[in-house]
């Protein structure tokens, strides 16, 4: 049998179908890296959780309640939400780690540093309260329904405080970025560039940071109405809008997590 004929026969072998992917699979490798991280898995589940709410709303518009397709997506959404909370059960450890890192690697301005410090303490309060809420909601800790709801509301209030502060942090980051960009452009124009400097690399870094600020602003804008809604005893928006705002944030979260696995 000739070499081309043998190769063609090998390609037709159903047991060797994975070979069709080729000798190199960079996108598959990246997808595996993405899903192997807690962050990547959480953002995919976030997408499912929130867009399920819109599907549930769409299929229950007939006034007969959550039945059929809507009920099946409801059955999917609830455990996904639970699993995402469980994924965050170790969240305090990386938070303490980041608090330590921040003190030795502070941002460019004192204001940005203090905003991040307050944000970190908001999270230090948020995580344990969310965990207590989940344990109470599943009757693992015998809290009353009223107490469980109060814990949930206060956990979301700390999250809301973090989100509001994030706008200040992003604004300060953008201000410092513009200052850095203006300084670089002036030095380029004046020919005042050090030998070890790489202006093109620096401009690429500025462009990447500007993109990151935009993405984080979009994520924050999706979270803001959710955190305010869950911080109020009577709520603020219907469940379909919860799905819409959360789904919007999830798209940018997935984009950011995917970008960081490159």
C-alpha cells in the first residue's frame, strides 16, 4: 500500500478521529486552561445562571407559571447558583493574600491604595456573610428564615459598597493612565527617551490597560443594579432584569477570563 493511501485509510479510522484536530491544538489547549481555573469555570456558570432567568421569563410569559421548558431551566439555574457560592468558599484566603500583596506593591496613587484597602475590607465582610447565608438557607445552620434573609441582605450591602467604590478606583486608574500617556507622548515628541526605554511597548501597555478599564467598567455596571436590588428588603427589579444585568456582566467576565489565559 502506498504512503498516501495508508494516510488516507488512517484518516478514515473512526478510532483515530481526534487526529483530525491536527498535531497542534492551541485553541483547545487554551480552552482547557480556561476551564481548569476556578475563575473560568465560575464565569461560564455565571453565564448559564443569569441567562437562564431570561429563558425562564420567555417561556413563562403565557401566565401559566414556571412549567415545561421554563421549569427545566429553573431546575438548572438553582444548583448552578449553589455551586458558584461553594466555589467561593475559600475566597477569603486569596483575599488576605491580595491584601498583603497590595501593601508591598501599592498602586500609583494614595487615593487608589485607600480605595482598594476599603474594598478589601468590604470583601472580608461579604464572604463570611454569604457563606452563613448559604448554610442557613440549606438548614445546615438552624437560622430562622428572617435571620437568613437579613444575613443575605447585609452580605449584598457590602458587595454593593465594593461595586460603588470600584467606580472610584477605575476613575483614579484612568486618571493616572492618562497622566502616564501624556508624559510619554511629550517625551517622544521632545526626543527625551532613555536608551533602555521601548516607547512602542509602553504604548501597547497603556492601550491594554485602557481596554481593561473599559471591560471592568462594563462588568461593574452590570453588577451595580444587582447589588442594589439584593441590598433592599423588597428588592428593586424583576427577575428578568436580574438575568439581563447579570448576563451582561457575565459576557465581559468571560471575555476577561479568556483574555487572561492567552
